[in-house]
């Protein structure tokens, strides 16, 4: 999986959708901003929770976007491994497989970030 290419391709499609579905896309953008804003929980904590939900929901594209955000927020490999571990506890084998996608995405985005 190439998570960087995948997230860029999805971002391009979302930009196109903003032209044809501006109300929906604006609402989604507002929801994303509100759902990841600092509050009682930090933005990083909220992104970690979102990542766990992405694993449980088996959404590779969501995994890509949340891992990318977490790399930018300075999340450690150990923090992402804890999220994967909790998701596996809650979701069994399928969560283990998607959890490995998290680790692959982390390796990819970390390598890209260090270039």
C-alpha cells in the first residue's frame, strides 16, 4: 500500500467534490475540524481515538489520513502501537490486520517526513 499516494489521490477527489457538493464538503470539513480540535482532550489524543475507530471500521483511507496527521503531531510509534493493541482487543483478527496497515503507513509517512 502506498498511503501517501493514496491520501493525495483521495484529497484530489475531495477537492473535486467541493465544486459539485460544496454544502456537504463544507459540513464535513467543519465536522473534521471540530472533531479534532483541542478541548478536554488534546488534538493528538483525539486523532489517536480516530485512528482506533478507523482500524475497527476497516478504512484504509481513514488510517492513512489519521496516521499522516499523527506523524505531524509528533505521535510516537509506541503510541500508535498502543492504539493498534487496543483496537485488536476490541476487534480481534480483522483489527490486527488493519492495525498492521497502521504500522505500514507510519513507516511510510515517517520516512517521507524525514526526507
